[in-house]
């Protein structure tokens, strides 16, 4: 059986399936639901197309919690997120994943005792 329709072979808004009824890699209608949690425990939920960059969601999180985007690091399962390049698909995210937001630390490294 073919996936062709009467409109010239286009699937008018429907998901494409291969012969074994699995979604194809180019399915642009898959959305991932995830949350971003800050060090204060506050959690904000998002829904994003798997092929879209995470940057707008990360920026939105920072705006909602009144933090500077440039001073934040985001971590998924212990690995840093490349804010400018990663998508849910490149990170192999699944629904209900949680991203941790942590403020960058600068300075430090000095001895506390000061000998």
C-alpha cells in the first residue's frame, strides 16, 4: 500500500510513515515537552518542535526568572547544552526531560586562609 494521496502525492498535513509504520526522520511535527529547573528549584515547562533550536526556550526561561541569559549554563543529564546549536533532536531528548539551569561562576580559586 502506498502513502500517496489524491493531491499529487503530498500528505496534506499528515505524518509520513515508512512501510513499517514508523515515523520517518524528516517528520517535522514531533514536539518534545520538557522543563527547565533553576538552582532555586523553580521549574518552568516548555513544548518545542524537536528540530528547533533550544535557544528561544532558554532565553524565555531566563526572562521569566529574571536572569541574564549570557551568565547561565544549561545542563541535560550532566552534559552542557550548546545554547546556539542544540535542538531536542540533537540531544536525543524525550518527553519530560529536565534541563538544569545554573548561574556561571566567575573568579574564585583563591585560598580561603590567606597564608
